[in-house]
């Protein structure tokens, strides 16, 4: 795992992106956390599924790095719960797991995962995939805002058109 990586791209508002790491192995969390902090991210940690869900409900992160094999509630279950929640389902989830079969990866995507990285991982790959998912999220949010603006403008045009029609009727 190579630690020489370019700094994280700045976001539109220059606020640091908030990443939640969910893994039952403390060493994995510490390693990833220290590297992501060096890249300029705000990092939160959870050791299990219920702890992750509590943290996410209290303050939704920008992105989640989620291990699959955890005691009690596995990563698939955490992902399912999040994707069933209207307010939380748009948070990108990148599965980080030692499971590397095609079936595991397909299941992760079917559950709603945005990406899948197998352990052991290369830091450059993790950073690139995080940046990719965050860029996609920002683009989706921007498109949503533009759509809302266009809907508002369209409604204003309809109202103006109706007023003009009424004025025409009154004039004639």
C-alpha cells in the first residue's frame, strides 16, 4: 500500500468531505483513517453495523466505506437499511472487503453499493474511487438543483402566460 498520493480535490464549497469508515477490524480503520485525513477528508469511524446506522442517522456522511463481514449485522444488511431510507439512500457506499468472488461483488451492487474494492487494496485505488463517487454525487446534486430551478421557472412562465391570456380577454 503506497502512501504517496496527490491531495484530495477540493469541493465546490471548500468544505471537507465527510467519510464514514465501517469495519470491525480496528487496524483497518486506523490505517484508512490516517491516510484519508492526510488527503484532507473528515473521517468518522464505526466498528459495527448498528453503530454505523446510529452515526449515519445522526449526521449523514458524504460517503461510506463499508466492510461486509462484521459480527451481528453485516455490510449487506447495513446497505439494505440505508437504501430503504429516502433521506439516506443517495449516500454512496463503497464496499471494502476481502471477499473477492464475482457473486460477492454482484450482491454488493444489487444491494445498492456504488463501488467495490477488494482487500488488500492500493491506496491510490481507494482515493481514486472515493473521488469518483464524490464527483458523481456532486454532479447529481447539481443536476437536481438545476431541475428544481427549471421547474420553478417553467411554473412562473405558465403563470405569466395565464395572466397575459386573461389580460387579452379583458382588453377585447
